[in-house]
C-alpha cells in the first residue's frame, strides 16, 4: 500500500457475543471500563470495553453493542472479527462495525 494510505485507529464500535460458561469454562461479566485482551488478526492488544449509556453490564450468553478503546492505535477495518480474552480464556467474540478515530 501507499505510505500514509492506512490510518491507524484505537477506538471502534463492535457487536459482541459473551460466551456462556459451558462454551468457555469461564464465567465473565463485562462492565464499563473492563480491561481485556483483544486478539485482532494474529496479535494481542490491550483495551477497555465501554458500554452503551444505560447498560450496566453484559452477562454470559448476551449479545451487545460496545465501544473498545485500545491502548495504542493499529490498522483496523470494518468487518474485522476478534476474540476477547481474560486470564488465558476466550470469553467473547466480536466484529467491528464502525471506526471512531
């Protein structure tokens, strides 16, 4: 690609599915500003989950819309799928729906 043609992003919106305990052997609730590892392509990135206004938490088995704030910007695109990990367990999966910055 041409130099400067790809803009890195650190904030994006996504739809996610929080895995049930039976699916991942780990029960996790997602709260506002929860810190997780996001596996995008073949790399792991640290970031925070920001819940929509009025949503207090996301329980196992729920589908939800979230905003993610990664620690540092990377090349992203709409439609990119990712997994959410905590303590070595995959606890959720998602797909980017909108790039913010």
